C-alpha cells in the first residue's frame, strides 16, 4: 500500500556527481509555529508480501489468525504513551495503513477508533482513512468500516489487467477490483484509488486503459505511482523488465493528460483529485506537519519546545507486542538538526506542484528562508525551480527530475 505512508528520509545523491551536495551552515531554529497534528496507525499484516513492496508488511500465517484484540489493545497503550507530548492538541486526520488494514474486522476497527476518540480530541471534520486491498473484500465489510467511523477508503487497485496484477504478485484480479470499488461507492462519498504505472511490459495503451477504467467510477482522489525497484525486495533481487525511460515518459504524459481532461487537479507528483478532495493526511506530510505514528514500525515526527523529534516503533509485529506488554514502544528516536530540517522540509514540500510560501518554511522549521539559499541558487541555475518572494515551486523540469532537485538541499 502506498497512499498515506509518510515519506521516508533517505540519503539522495545528485545525479551524475557520485558525491553529496556541498554543505551550508544553518542557524539554530527558533520556536516554530505549532503545525497541524495527524495520526498514523500501522497494521503490519497482509495476505501475501508483494515482490515490489518495501513497507513494513508481513504475510499472515495460513494456520493462525491475526491477534487483532491484542494488537488493538497495544495500539491504545502506545497512543496513551504519547499523550504527554501532545496535550491540548487535536487531530485533524487519521490514516490506518499497512500492510492490509482491511484484514481487520469491523469490530476491531470500531474499538480502535473508539480508543482514539477516548484519548485524543478529533477535529469536527477529521479525515479518517483506511487502506483496503480488493483481495480482502467481503460483502458488507466496507459498510461496517463506515459504520465504525472511517470516512475515507483508499483501495490498492494498482491495475485492472489480470496479467499485470499477476506480475505484481497481487492477491486480487481485475474483477475483484471492480467489485471492491462498487462496494466503496455504496458506502463512501470520499475514496481514493491507487494505480501503478511503469509496470512490466506496460504500454501507453495499457496504462491509459487502467486510468479509463478508474475514471468510470469518478473517484474523488486518484493516486498514480511509478513502480520502482526498492532495495530489499524480490524485484530488486530479480528485476523484471520495465518500460524504458522514453516509454515511461510517454505513459506519464498520456495518463496525466487524461486525468486533466476529466477535471482532476494534479496537485502532487503522484496525486490527482477532484476540486476539494485533496488527501488531508498526505498534505500534512508534504507541508511538514506533525504526526504521531503508532503500531509496528510506525514513524512519527513532532515539533516540541525542546526541538524536532522523529520516532520509530519496534518493527516486527511479535517484538512490538512483546515490548508493549512491558510498556515500551519506541525502538529509536532522534533529534533533527537545522540541516535535517532543510532537507526534510524540501524532500516533502517539493512534491507539491504549487510549491510553498517561504513563510511556511519558517513556520514549520523555525529557520529563516535564507537557509534555503544555497540549494535554491543551484536549482535555479539548472532550471529546476522557480523562487519568488511569495512562492517557491518546482518547474516542469524540476517535477520530472524531482530526485535531483531534492538532492540539492541535502548536506
């Protein structure tokens, strides 16, 4: 699953240089303005691990059931442990991701959200998303999630082509995807469909056919991600033959044009939406907001009076549950330096096609806009960014070579 997962902070190198971008001095951050707060809840189990997936997901044992009661209880205790750091703050979005959260029963989801509401104040219009795999769809399941309090569903379709789905190792076929979307429409006004492009053997016509099928359902939100070969995955070890750069560029062009013709705003590198239907949770990541992360392997980021802190929970489900019994949840924690803040802010904000106001950078990091100057000069010299007094945004070339652009802000 991809929609709703926080961006991972990875060391990026500028293309063709083989070396990190030159460092620049940064002043210590002032106290930033408190940003919105979101909650990410990780469900680590799935039916089968996909060969391209590098998320913290673990195939369930066919002879054992998910220990959902114990896990939901651990999630409550995990959330309770974070409360002293977020007193007085309300949550504006919740994302239940994985793994495959739709493996949970409706009762488990209801208990989970009831626990969240008992511990944290939620904004009146709080967006509550749950990721679903069409392969886990059962009649009435989505309606039960809606009754439990979920108000947005994100369905991992990836493709409607059976051969492409088989190549991706998915547990569903095209017909199951169609049934799952039809069920989502009956229960949810707000839902997202995930598609992937650049699949093994995919042509422009193949990709366009997937988009056409998705658009028939008029999803409020549509995510289209490029398949990448990530380290520590089966596809990285045994890479399939993917479309070359020229074919991929044409695929991106035709699917983006089709989405635009259907009235979708291409507001983020991989995200499209109808007016007013941006993903509130993901937008919080991209604008460097705060988020609690609970559950096995979940990451969090908070702006505290003492500085910026990132946390990571115990990764393995068994280890997470064992440590939860001892009241321990955080496996690793680190403070962010001024250089970290510059890179991590730009890593996220440059994904937005509209870019950001310099004032937002200062509000989120406590650093002056001048901290961006070295990277901005380098990016402008390459034609990758437009920088004015009221807006900094990637150019079309910058969106195409986003990794190269982001790398210019890495020390």
